[in-house]
C-alpha cells in the first residue's frame, strides 16, 4: 500500500458577531482538514491548528512541500514518515507552521492505520483507560465593548455554560490587570463559589503584570492561569509558577518533544496543554505525554478546531492513564468551544454532538467507536465552506 495523494481543505465562514482574545479580534471561523489517500482506496483524515491566513500557508506547505516528500511511501510507516519530514524541514522550521502542517498529515496516517486494523484510535495507542470523559466549556471571548457591557455579557454566558451541564468553564482575559480582575469577579459572582473556573490570557502580559493579575486571581479560586506570558519567556513562567498560588498552564504554542522538554525541564508549568493538531500530530503527542507524566505534570489537552480535532482528543483522553493514579484520580478534561462553530456540528457524517452528550450525561462524553478517528467528513459540507 502506498500514499497516492494528499489534499488539504481550508474551511471558513463569516461570524455573526466579532470575537477575540488578547491578541486580535476575528470575524471569520476557520478550520483546516487534511486528507491522505492510498492506492487501496483508504482515506485518512487529520486536522491542522491555525486559522485564516495561517491555514492557507499550511495548506501550501502540505501540498507543495511535504506531499512530494512522502507520496509513494507506505502510510503505515508513521515514525519513518514523521522523521523523514522533520529532518528535511529541520533547517527551515523546527516550530510553527511546518510542524502544524506535519501534524495534520500524521493524524491522517493514524486514521488510516485504524481503518486498516479495524480498530478505533484509542485501541491503537494503549486501549481504554477511561469510559467517559469530563468536559469543560470555554467561551466568554473578548469583544469590542465597554467593560460594563462585557461584564454583563460574560455573566450571562457563564450561567449558560453552567446550565448546559459542563463541569467547568474558561474565560478570556487580557484587557489589562484592572479590567481583567473586574471581569473575573463578575464571572465568579455569576457562577458561585463551587464551579471550576479557568482564565486564559493568550500571553498578553509581561511577568510583573502577570504577577499582579495572578495575585488577584487567587482571591477568586481560579483553577488555572493559562498562557500568562509569551511562550518563549521560560524564566517568566518559572517565576510565576514559584510565586503564585494558582496553577500555571501552558504549552499550546510549544512544538515537538524537544520544545516540550525545555518547557518541562525549566519547571515552567503546573498543567501541560499540548495541542495535537500543532505540536507534530499523534506520534509526537504520545512522546510529549510521556515526558509530562514522567515529570508528574497533569496533561489537559488544548483543543481548537472542528469535530475532527475533538474526536482525536477524545481518543487521546480515553487512552490517557491516570497520573499519578489511585482509587479516586483526578481525570483530565476535554476542552470544548461553546461559541458558534458550524465545523463542530456539520462536518461529520456520523451523529456526533458533544453538547447533547454533556447535557444528557451530566458533563461527560464518550469516544466515537468507529475505526480510526471514528468520524467521516461530509464532502458536501467541505465543498460548501472551503476557500482556495
């Protein structure tokens, strides 16, 4: 069996309202899917992290840089293919878009492996550890509103997420220390004291300002402070981790086992957030998971994108061992985007709804049971949303 072709699809549509985080506002929702076809008629699907023009750049890398390297190879030789691509790109992209592009291809190869083996992905990476997965809903994206309007909007959205039976929620911050703490106070008031709440700054701060915000967050019993400083600022991460009584989370912008080794070796984080669609795919994710657990760091995956990304992460969480283990272990959670995302609801041919499962099962979901990833993208939907 050989890889016959590789095609990627950048999907996009206009949002009804502008959303944002500390770095930018955006008016379009994007997703980037990858399809690897074999000469035996078997297709594998993957996904690349990165919106908008980033996705278009990754599409070019996949189809014009990586594809010529591996068309004709046996798709089951996943480690060989991963290292061949990485070694040929090493001088030009050890992080960032080339690795995001590689991630989507690697995920698609694992999907092919599952379909050939007639097994779901979780069986291929160790088997079922968790029959059900707890889910947290993130929302409360920044909008270009005055602080009082934003506080009111965040309070309403937080209540809605809790009423949908999600077990925890995460909000965006990054407007500045004073406004951020006003927002967090409003959301905590809306949720009450017993609902798990996390905040995500998307590396908005330098270390002194992050310390100021972090000290304020301690008052509101925040479970984690995500990406407080720039991903390159390992010393800043280390200082925050040592001085704050709030879990420091990060890693969505880190790539490969080598990048993660530096992050972990420098004692930067309390909670690791690998993004499988960015760091190098499933092959590399499994190595990063081992690194984190070897150092007794809990892993709660970063999840962004379409239903393909969500399904892949459900398989990873289903097979994830408890760390450190015991009768009543703390389980990793699935991150789920509660803002409008047609690529979560329309992409799959299968009946796949996280929101319905969360509502029916008091905050828990189960993994798809089909071969490989267990989801089949609807080509008609892809044609509807794809951009050239």
